[in-house]
C-alpha cells in the first residue's frame, strides 16, 4: 500500500511540475518583420520549372501578416518562432495534401526574420529542413532532410531574400499525404545563437497547422499550447511526379568568363526575363568567401537579354579567383549560377559544356591568347575514340563541336584538352 501511495505521489508531483512549466509558455508580444519581403502575385519559384511542380500556400494569401512573437512577454526568453529559453528544437507546419494530385515533395521555401550568432564560428552550424509523415496526429517517420548553414541563411536575411532548399531527390509522400514540414535548429543554443521564422498573426489561417518540437522531443500544436492559430511561413515545394520541379533551360542560358591581362569580363545571357530585380557578380579570392563585385538592374525584356561586367585588376589578392552569378527575383528569391575559376596566367580562362550530353559534344572555350588546341575523348579502357588535333583558335570565345561524339554509345568517357603547356581532363557522360 505504501509503494502505491509513493508512486501516486510521485506521479502527482511530476504532473504538477509539467503543468507549471507549460503554464509558463504563453504567447508574447507580436513582432512585425522589419525587413518585409515583396509578396508576389505569381509563383516565380516554379515559373522556371516543369509544369508538374507547385508550392503550397505560396504566393501567400493577401490577408496574411509577416509577423512573429516573443516566447513570453519578456524578450530575454527568446522567440516563440525560433530559438528561446525553453530550448525548442523545431518549428513546423502540418499539411494535408490528400485532396491534391501531388505525390512528392522536392523542397521548401522559408521566410526567416533573423539568423545570426554572437560567436562567429557558430555561423557554420547546420540548420536542417525536414519532412515527417503523420503518425496519428503527431510527427512520425522522418522522410527527408536538407540542410544549410546558419551563415547561408543569414546571407538570405541580409539580402531580404526568402530561403529555398531542395532535397537531394524528390521525397515520396506517405499514403495519407499528411506531412509535417519543419525547420530543425536544435544545433543552436539560445541566447548565443538566434534564428527566427516568420508566421501569420493569430487567426489568419486554419487552426492546428502550426507545430513545435520541445526539448523533451514531444510535438505540440500551437492551438493546444497557446490557444493561438499560427502558421509558420514554411512553404513546401511539391510535384505530381518524381521528375517534378526540374529546371527548364530558359532562364540562365550561359555564364562565362574571359580574362584579358589582369581583367576578367563576365558575360551571361538570360531568356524569358520578367519580374527580375537584378544580378550580382560575386568573386571569391580562392577562399570560398564570395563578395559582390558589381550589381546590375534587370532590364526585364521578354526576349533573350545579354549582360556583361568587367572586374578590373582581378588578381590583386590571389592568383586564382572564382566567380558566380547571383540572380535575384522580384520576390526576393535567389538562385546562383555555376562557379567559374579563373587563373591569372591560364591559357584557357573558362570552359563549359553540357554534362551529361546528348548528340554531339559542344564545348564553349574562352582563350586568353590565340592557341593551338587538341581535344580527345577516351573510353574507360584508355582507348581514344574521338580526336581533334592541332587546331588554332582565337583569343576570344570559341565554340568547338567534336565530330564523332554524336555516334558514341551511352556511357562514361574521359575528355582531355591540351592548350599550350596546359592540360585539362574531365569525366563526361553520354546519354
């Protein structure tokens, strides 16, 4: 009898402690986003994708506020929408897609207010973007994960840009098509690290969509804890097929570099340009830290449009520099081009080609000076199968079509290019 009494007393005190802790959780003061995003009337996130791709709740409804809340009425306790003194791990939305024809989720779009750390080294911490199957009213089996560093998200926040993430491969929806789409910031520690996700104001969306995972790993709906109907600005990118959301070859047609002495000229061509804010050419001095060289306002012509920027004295800090093109849509979303490495004394300043390729292999090669070029393709046993030897090309942009590659069987090959004393080698795939 004593054992039963003691066990009952312990259970009573445990429930009392839990009640006290939960009673401390109350929705705090609302915080409007100081850096409001432009809310698009068209879905530019999928306008350059295959037709079977779509987003959920995006563009956002016109009655939604871009807001958030403190965890309590004290700002020192952190943010209900992110890191706080309760050590919350994840914030999520519950989506029921059973009334749609979508069968896959390929990624998500997230609106962050804040992403920073008082300790610079902590900016390398990973933030995880996850999708879970519903398990009878709570988050269950983990279906897919993508990640970005806190630094990458901070860069989006500083640029007043939404953060877009893509799973390495499309994630099949469960049979119920009910999923929890979350941001996992459990690697962060409040108050040193801060992350904050935008949400609707109370009552602007259907009840029960917003959820959070506590430090004890339990999942709790905002409606149950705070009696508040909040929805995180976390938008799934979904598809009706496993091949959905593939980018169509219509936006960035080309991005190339041409070195002339100490200067590097970057050229790019855009197709079907509309609702674009502009472009930024970024350079890294062989250290992976990209900084803007020059910004260009988009002309927004419907037809193909070419742009050009010259980086003067590009090799002052390093003998090798990298460039990439940042494309900024009117809604603040950002996409990056391939990275081009340019050497101060290289004969070939840039080379690009489709890989995998179909038909004949076409190379786009930029030369710093006129050169004698030899190009050969080898099979995986080292036998040459296509050769184009000792041909002079000018100091400019050159298009080289390798005769004979169109008849190659599908498979993997080795491409070797000789220009003066330089030799470049690539593994290529014929489709």
